[in-house]
C-alpha cells in the first residue's frame, strides 16, 4: 500500500488537495478500515460520505458517495489517501485468514447464515455471486423508489448513493450473467428518470448515475449476442424512456440508443 503525498497531489486539483488536507487535519475521517488492498472510510462533510480506495499493483481505484463532479479525486478521497500515506492502516485480512484456517465448515456455515439474515445488502451480494435467480426490474425499481422517498423533503437535494446496485450488477457480470446485470442497470436508469422531477440539487451526480447505468445496460445487452428480434426488444427499452413524459432526459436516452444501435451494427 505504497502512496506518497506527491502522487496524491497529482490525482487532484490544487484547491481540492488543500481542502482534503484540511479535512484530514480537522479529524473528519471516521471508521477507516483496511482489508487486504481495500480501504474503506467514512468522512464527515455536509453529510457523512463513504470512501473506498482499492490498490491494485500500480493502479489506485477510488470512489466516494459525495456529488463531486470536478477533475480528479474529491476532497474526501484526498483526506483518506493522505491518512493512508502518513500511517498505513493495519491489514485486518491477516487476522481473518488466520481464524478461517481453524473454523469448521459447520461453524462457518452457521456464521454466514446469521450474517446474511441480518444484513440485507450482504445477502443480495451473496445471491448475486452464488445464486441462480435474480429480482425483477420492478422489484429493483421499488427499492430505488424507497431511497427517493426517504430523501424527499419534499424534493431531493442531496446525492443518493446507488453504489450497492452497481456492485450487485458487477457480481452478475463477473459470472457472465449479463441479463441479470442488465435488469439492475435498467431499473436504475428507469427509476432515476421517473423521479427526476423530485430532484432539486446534485444534478451532475444524477446525470452521471444515469449514464453509468445506460452504459452498463448497453454493454450487457451486447454481451448476450442477441438476435435481431431480442435486440429490438432491448433497444426498445431505451426508446420507451426517450419518449416518456415528461421528457427531461430524452436527449440522453436518444444518444444511448444511437450508440447501442451503432455498436450492434459494427459487430
């Protein structure tokens, strides 16, 4: 986990680097944890934001639930990276591996069952990685709708975190279950588009979420090598959103449809 101040500065603008430095000095980092090459933390700002840093050889992948849309890393990520550089956190994976070597299969099974019963998100990721079925578009849309309802007061000012949906989709894609992943991407862009008139802030965040879901949907549709008839059905999903009222994001959907059709024809 080798990173220095110069590298962190190069990953952000000067202004963001200064703010990130201040955030670390002010003690805004909470619950920092390391497991192998993955570091997670919570950083307090106008809200409490979740930061994820994953080290992979020479690459560093960073994510934050804040609505930052500028160049490079946000101030919350910078603060966490600076903390890692100054005092690398203890790797908890070593302790876990040591205990796993001594745990019986029955005890481990019981622990996993209890953990899955208690933590819904963990259960969803478990089923996405090992199960054979998946939820419907409507079921995922209902979960996303509940997130909007929880944030609305009466409109939504803050950036809602959709990361768990994208993580589940990635689990399906890792197993080549592209239709299951496409179901999640579709639910995200359909429900965010449906609720767009609720949004009164963090517009760039929601535009990025929509685009990420549209890109993922297109990738998964093409990965299934669809017949012309099946492709028309999948592409029709985008056309339906492009023509839905009110037409707030219709241009984004038309662009996504044109791109999908071009990529299909080039196969």
